[in-house]
C-alpha cells in the first residue's frame, strides 16, 4: 500500500509503482483531497476577480492575451500541446509518472478540479496507462507528455492499457495539469535508484577482486579515512572493511601499494555515494512539491506566479551523479585489467585454463571498455546547453529531461562494466580455490557462483555477463 498525500511519497514507492503491472494499491489521503478541492474553489473565485495566467490568459508569449470561454481554451491548450513525438515511454516510467503527478496534485497548490484528480487516481489504482511519447520536454515542464495524459483522462485520446471513464476538463485545469515535470522525475527517480543499487553492489564486486588480487588492507584502514573524513569516502572504506572482515590488524597484502583500482576506491567511490545521496534528496523534495504555475495558495487566499517548473536542482544533481559514477566505472575497468595480469594474480594471462594460447576472459576488457565509452558519453553534462523559446519569453532551460535519459543510459552501461569485473573476479577465485569462509563477502561469492557457469575452458561469455549483471541487485543487499 502506497500512501499518497502530497507530502510523504518516497523514491522507493515510485520504483515499486513502476515495477507493478496492473492494479496498484494506493491510499489517497482524504484530507489532501479536501485541501485540493479547497484550492480548486479558490482558483475559480480568483479567476473572476483578477488576471490569472493560463486561466484567464494564454500561455507563453500569449500571456497578455485575455481568453474567452476558459474551459474551451483549456481543451485547445491541451490539444495544441499534446504533440509528443518519437518512441513511446516505457510502461514502468508512465506508471511512475502518474503516481508522481497524483501526489503533487495532492499538495493542494494546483487549483485543479477534484474530478480530474480522482480520474488520475483511478488510473493509478487500476493500472490504466495512457499513450505517452518520449519527446516534448526540455526541463521546464513535461508539457507534451502531460497534455497527452490529460487528454486521455478527458476521453480524447486512446489508452495503451486499460482506461478510466472520461471526465470534463474545467477552466484552469489544462495548464495546471501540465505544470509539472512528473515524467522527467519518474525517469530520474528510476535511474537514481538503479545507480544507488549499482554503487552498493560495487562494494561487493571490488571486495571480491581485492581477495583475488591479495590486496593491501592499509588503503581501507580507519585511521586513513579519519584523516580526511568525507562522508562517502568514510562510508565506502567502512563497507570494504565489513565485507573483508577487517578487524584489528589484518594480514598484509601481496604488495606494498596496490594499483589505484583498489587503493583509491574509497576516494573515488565516495563522491559517487555523496552525489547519489544528494540526488535522492533532491528528488524526494520534487516528487512531494507543488510546482504548478501559478500556485494557488489557500493559506494566503491568492495566486502566485513563479518558476517552480524550472528544474535546475534536478539537472545539476543528475549531471553530478553521472560524472562521479563514470569515475567509479573507470576504476572497475582498471581492476578488470589487473585481474587478467599474471603479475597481480599469480595466474595465467587472461585467467586462461587450457592449452597454451588460450584466451580465457580476454574479451571482457573489450566489452567493459565498450560499455565504459557509452557511460562516458552519457556522463557529458546536459546543463551546459540552454534554449530560448516562445518568442524569447522563456529564455532558459535546465534540460533535466535529457539529463534523466542520460542517467538511464549511464546506469545500464555501468551495470555491464561491473558484470565484466564480477565474471573475472569469480573466475580468478575459482581457479585459486580461494577460501572465503571467514569473510562476509563470501555471500557475494556464493550468489555469483550460483548463477555463473563453472566451466573454465575458452567459450562464449555472453551468458555469463548477462547473469552477472542480473545478480548485482542481490549483491547490493549483502
């Protein structure tokens, strides 16, 4: 049961909704619905007494144009903005978008009619999904995706899955419904939670590589990280100590100093942990925020024109998260290079088993670098661009929509990188017949061994990489 009250929706709830096919159990706050109805009545009254953008006027560069027949104007507004293009959004992202938009409307600042809010709640509850296209937003409101959604609720557009009885679009509903970045926030939340899972899993993967390479424990020692106590760095070092059972004075490693892939892991992983934590904090605010322009304040009895549709917080947080994850992925590829080097493992080149010249896991480096290149492209900042639209009135854009898409791509690429390292680390430990009985990381080894093919002769590793990618979610929980 997911509580929907405009205040307490969690990122984990959004992920749960995205992964739930069919009906979704939600508990819509009665108090929040009453507050939303109060806001609607106030907006209706204000529109008879003062100019209210998008209700008594056009939008964008048409802001100074007074409109006749506001209800019909609203429908025209939705029809004109429902021009999304490109591929359709994935079902999970649409489910997440609908839940976020419903929760935002229940903050009580939109002035939207209760009928439209109830129709949206019914769509969420029953699992009905509108047809929503991918293209049509630049980080200043998901205008096209939300216009398409509103027209489906009004009965003017087809549904992809299920349907709800159509409801009228009242005066002022159109712009208020579109004044949100719910589709962008949905993708950003799903990508952020995926990156969070992968960074947690990377501790276990790096710990397995550490064991396979006989790493030096000094790099993770408590006194080292107390000397420069960045939160993420300290947390990473502590997690490595936990997984590797480092209590008291651990035995020394094979080398005085390890390569950076092991030695600098806390210093590079730390910024990623901090960035993802910040990103989740930003998203937690956004999915529980009233972003509609204008804001209808029942407390102050007035309408306030503003720029909450602008999502610089989201786009910059996403850019930072992708950049830091890229650096961590570079270390994963570096450790993979160490795993195929006899000088570091004491094993044959490329962890080969078989006749001389056997290639072993040679191909993993190519796959990992291919994925890393995709991640590098996805890590390029989206916030360095801008746009000037609507005859110059709207003269800046955050491109959070594009930053969220890039985060999805970054998470997919990082998963492949970690999978390649995991396949190699498990193979090295199998060849060495390493004893992990006394180490907490043995649970990660057991989980990986349970899905990875035990054969060591030269053979295609496609299925191994896919299974390793699939087991990373379990490793994140160890």
